[in-house]
C-alpha cells in the first residue's frame, strides 16, 4: 500500500488548483514508485479530488510499500521564494499522431500534457503501428523521447512554488527529490510498448524508437534565460535553436531565484493546447561485416575512381562487395574500410586483403544458418569473377 500523506495535502491542493495534473503532483510529492503512475488518468484524477475533498487523511494507492523520497527538515525555519520575502506566484508536425484529451481535462501547466494523453494506451498503439510499418527486424527495443526544453523552465517554477509551501511546514524539498519527467514517462509507457510490440524494452537494444514532442504555444518560455544567462546559449552545429535542453538546465542552475521569479510566473500559466508529436523515428544500430577479398582483375580499382565528376572505371571492389551486402541487410548506407590498398592494375592474391563494411541502419538483421553460409561466399558477377571475397562468420 502506498499513501499520499497529510503532509502532501497542501502541496497537492496548491498544484491541482494551479492546473497541474495528478501524475505531476505525485512527482512533486516524491512518489517514486511506478504503480501509482500506471493507473488510468481519470481514476487518478477522481481519487486525488476525493482525497482533497474528504475528511480521510490519506489516499491509498494499490502497489508495493517503499518509502517516499525523503523530505528533509529545514534547519533555518521557513524558506522563501525571493530575497525580499514576496511570493511568486515551426516545424512540420505528424498530423496523424495526437493524444486524446477529453474536453473536461485541463492541460497540465508543468508537463504540457505529456503525462496525460501521451501515456494512454491509444497513443502507444499508434506509435507501435508506425514501428511495425517501418519494416525493421528487432528482438528488443529502447524508447527515446525528446521533450520541449521549456518543460524544464516550467518544472523549475513549480518546484519553487512547492519549495515555498513546504517551507511553511518547516520542510524542505530538494531539486533532486522531484521525480524526473522522463522517469515517470518510462514507468508508464515501457510496459505498454513491450506488451504491444511483443518484445522487451532494453536500454542496450540496438533498435531505437524515438518520439519527439513539441509545444509551439510556449516556445517563448525559455527566451528570458537568454538575456539573464547569455553565456549558456551559444549557436551549435545541427541545432535549430540555441535553447536546447542542456543549455536551459545550465542557465536554470545559474539564475538566482529572485531573478527567475521576476521573469517567469510561479505557478506557470495553464496552456490552451497539448503537446504535439513532431516525429516518430525508428533506427537500428550499425551491423559490421568483415572478411578478406581477392582481386584478379588489373582493371578494377579498390574504391570508386571518379575524377571531376567523371567515372573512370565501371565498378570497384568496394561497390562489388558493399552493394551486395547493402541489398541483403536492407541498409540505408555503408562505410567500407580495408587493411591497405592496391593500385588499379595490381592483383590481390593469396589469403586476400582484410576488409570491413559498416552497414548503417539495417532493416534486416536475422538470418537462417543456410542464409549465413550463402552470405559468407560472395562472388562478384563482374567480368570473370574479377573479385572474390570470403566473409567472416
């Protein structure tokens, strides 16, 4: 049995009134077990409202009975939000992916709906349908999620609010005592993904499903940090915006509480819209194939011979070997490496020259014993078997 205790009541009331969802309330109350988060959202909301309205002093949730995250006693009495003692109160979207949000739900002002509709089975089923349609072979999966950086700003504001409220009870809530959003999301969604796809979730899996969220309505939330902590936001290659999650977290660790409260509302404003899904992308880790090749032709370069955009030779050792593997593994591209090289008019005899091919994002990775044997003997269909290679098992 796991309780929300009396000491959590005032915090829960404060957050719920400000527009925070039940799962985020659990996070700020230090509930660090998966069981409460996995319950259907409507049940959580009903039970939380019953707890706050009834005379019963505890909300009991089914599940194991571990301790809450520790709440430390304040040594110096009540904490305050600010130094003066004042209270601080375009990218293409995936149009087919959307979380279901009943009209009577308020979009959470902290997670922006991530722990609401995007944790429900209907959304997970949509994602899994895209995964199955991608054509990848896999026996395990790792789920990667990318949240909007402004979530860190909103979570910081909510933490300051809770910190002040708990200070009135001579209690303290450290930043690390709040359950991370990704951790809560993982607790809820990993079992659903595993059940839907029929494979285990494994952090070391080579097959990755990446879900990218965005919330255009609140893009401006981070911009004040650029003025307060300009050194934290520097342009980087392959980044569309300087307001990355790591840069925002760095700025939040530097900004003073009183400066933050003068720039951002506490509690955060309630948004009108829920997060959107920018993309669902499936990728598989590279597969490496090694072997040795013999070259019997004196008119075959090792790599494509192209000068000023003009091909000098019809083919190459690299293409004869890699194109075959590319087709078999259904990979998107490859990188060819060899131990040394030979001139175009030099043959390679004896045991052959060692080589390795890195196959990027392969869709097929499972083969029968017979297919492996056939794959180990690759003979190029170029004039008179000009190139023959032996692949390692």
